[in-house]
C-alpha cells in the first residue's frame, strides 16, 4: 500500500515535470545583476552629461534644450539596451550550457513573445507621447509598460519575475506624479531593482548548484 508520504512525493515530482515543460528556467540571475549595473552606468552617463552642460533633468521638457543633449540621451539609451540584451543572452546561454539544456525552446519562444509584445506597445505609446510633445510622461510610461511586460512574461519563467514587474509598475505610476524625477525613477527601476532581483534569483536558484 502506498504511504501518504510517497503519494505526496510522487505528486511533487509530477508537478516539477509539468513546471519544467511549461516554463523557461535558463534565465540567469546574473543577467539581472548586470542589466541593473549597465542601466545605472547609463543613468550616470546621462547625469554627467547634463551636469557638465549646466542642465537638469527637469529642463529636458523645455524648448531650450539642445539637439545634442537629446542625441546623447538617445545614444546612451541604445547602448544600454544593446548591452543589457547581450548580457541576458550571454548568461542565459551559459546557464543552459551548464545544465546541458537547449536555449531556443518552445518555452523560450513563448517567454520572448509575451515579454516583447507589451514592450513594443509601450515603445509605440512613448513615440506617440513625444509626437504630441508630452515627453514628461515618457519615463513613467516606460516603467509601466516594462512592468506589464515582466508580469506577462512571468507566466513562462520564474514566478518571482511577477514581483519585479509589480514593483516596476508601482514605481512607474508614482513617477507619473513626479515627472521631474524621471531619471531617478529610471535608476531605481531599471538599475537598483534589477540588481536586487537578480541577486535574489541567483542565490535562490543558482548558487547552490555552482
């Protein structure tokens, strides 16, 4: 006769198998840490540029800001995005390689689609805001749509990602009421929260296997 403990163990194993078949577990906590550090570096570079040119972040929404300032911010944003995406890909491949698992699986494709869809809509919405000269809401909108992307993607990877998404959403909504602190909100949302989340994810799921 099967003991209750054995039944619970069997159910636990079945649940783990089903979880592995529907969720992408090669996402590395180290990538979150590096994304956060890269974002903080980008924010620091923008702040340095504004400082040496005698400008403040709140002044970016006025008509007196030079086109060179906007070009620098755009280049910094592109550089941060490219380096962040590269670090995620590198550490994901590294973790999958250690576990002898493929990276480009059906779970990975579902994760990517469900993450990128809200992000793409958010990018288009920010473009609309800029088109109508409502740039002071771009920082808040980016954090809000990024949070939605994380919450949406959490169904296909670690459930902990949902908590990060909710924090990004809350920060984005709060920054919508304090538009002069958009750069600080970016530093907290894309930088500090990523470092904290990545560290938690690494020590919770990866450290014990290293």
